[in-house]
């Protein structure tokens, strides 16, 4: 096999990609560096210098100041349950829309598309009114349902785009073999949607885990607060504890980064490779 020549165009492209990667990586490295610095080193020393010692004092302060046992579990609970509900609802809705060509399903798809075009900030007041009248404000169920409602439109749009590439022949063969509609979806269609589900899970997990505005709106009590709301409390007009805040940011990033690393392989896998033979 003839090797491709290494051209100046390839070199320039790789250099630009490397520069962009370093540009995005620099803020993360700065935050990690600052999270180990003492307050004296942070305010008086060289901003880009390495800490004199790798002290975990900032992380210990972050655990105490943020009540990490409560805020971390709240954030994990809201994210896990909301993403699970979104995956189930969006996948089923997208399958129904993609496999039916009636007017009702076209209108339903248009309805979800309109939901994407409306800024989330414009929905804060009506969502809060509905939640208040329903008794869902300052409840865990209310926070989870709020996240599901706010992200449902994008999830259906994303899954519908992937669903149209699933071979219809597989579903027809399943029906001929006597599979029910539920078995066809969960055993035939859903396994082929792993890359789409992984994309949906990662994107929605990022959105919900890092959300501040919606969680502060629906969860104002201390027992329901999330990590991002608690981190914001470290910054005030009177004083700001930056060293503890940087350590808290590192702690909040680790779980969502681990989720991305564990699911990233599904982005490059083909959804229907080998599904239809002959």
C-alpha cells in the first residue's frame, strides 16, 4: 500500500488542531493549579507559578463549605434520574414520529422543533408558575420534572434524526417472527441506538450537571441545593474564596469527565454496521 505524503497542508492542519487543543486545555490546567495554591500564593505570588506544595487544604475546605455530602448527591440524583427519563421518553417519541407519517406525528415533530427555538430563559416564569401551582417548587420531583420538560424538545429532535437511519427491515422481520411492539423497540431498535443514546446522555448530563439558573429557581432550600449553586455562594460582593472555589470546580468536573470518557467510544461506532446482511 502506497503511503500518503506528509504535506505542508497536513502540517498546518495538525498545528492548528494542536493549538486549539492547548487553548481549550489552558483554563483547565490553570484551575487545577490554583486549586492547590494557598491564599497567599494566589494573591501575592506569580499567577502562573506552580504551588510550593501540593496541599489538599482547599479540597478539605470545599467539602466542608459546600456540604458536599448533600450537594453532590443532589446533583447526581437530579442528573441521573432526569437523563434516564429523557432517554426513555425521547427514544420512544422519536420512534413513533419516525415510523408514522400521519398529520398528528408531523405536528408533534414541529411542536418539539418550536420548543428548541424558544430560549429557556423565556420559560422560567411560566415553568415556575406551573410548578408553584402544582406544589412542585422546592421538591426533588419538581426539579427533576423541570429538567425533563426543559430538555425534552432537543432530545426528541436528536433521537428522531438518528432513528431515521435504523433499517426498517429489521422491525418488519421482528413483527413477522411475532415480536410485540414493546419487544421490537427494546430488543431490536434500542440496541442500534447506542451511539444516539450515548450522545443524548452526555449532552444532557453536561447541561443538567452544570446548570445554575434552573436549579436555583426550583431548589432554594439548602437541603436541595446543587453543586453549582453552592459554588456560586463562594463568590460575594464582600469577599470571595477563590482557592476553595477552584478546588470545588475540580471536584464538580471529575464525575462528568468520567462519564464522557466512558461513553465517548459510541460516538465513532456505526449504529447499523452489520445489522442488515445481504
